C-alpha cells in the first residue's frame, strides 16, 4: 500500500485520539452539541468511506449522534471505527487502490474515483472537521492540541493514545 496514504491514516488515528483526549479534559467541550455532533460525523464518514471502498455486500449502517447515550458510547464508536479502518487497510492491495468505484451519494452527475482518491478524501474530510472542532474548543475556552501532520512526523509518528 502507498506509504503516504498509510501515513495519512496512521496520523488520522493519532489526531483523532489527540482530540478525544483534549475534549475529555475540558467538560464544556464534552457537553457541547456542536462538538459531539461533529465527532459523530467524522467517524460515521470514516466508516462510510470504508464501506464505499470495500465490497459493499452488506448495506451501510447509518447512525445519529443521539444513538450514543454517553460520551463513552460515542468514543467506543470512534475506536471501533479505527479498528475497522485498520482491518481494511491491512488487506488493501496496490491493485485495489487503482480500481475505480462509484460514490453513491453523487448522482447528478455520477462520480467515479479510484479507491486511493476516495481514501484520500476520507482523511482530508476528517482533517477539516478536526480543525472545526479545534476552533470550537478554543471558543469554549479550551486548548486544542497541535495535530498537524508535521507535528506527527516531528514526534516520530507516534501511535494513537486513546
């Protein structure tokens, strides 16, 4: 598998864990509906991209943030999502990365991407929303962690610490 794409996914898991820890350390952030809804959205979209780039034999399981009663339940969903991603990536081949797929939520006109392009979109989408959560955390008086890719490289590509 492409080493940059693997790095982006390892960074994504590390950055997600960084934000979960920062949010858990600041009660107003845990109670904030915008942060909670965005956390759910990030991990739901990550799952959706594993589904669209996978075999699609089983239908996609949609959820809402309200389906998770507690912060702990939502965090479990996030960690399970990263387990799904790790399993998917461990079986991904270079030939599969080059295959084209249709993106089901684009119909007019239809969108066809290579698996590698869809997977890149997934990590870019998560990065965008982590940035939004960083701004929201700061607006609430919290201190968002530095989670840029360059920091992850600088720190020696650390594993996620949930």
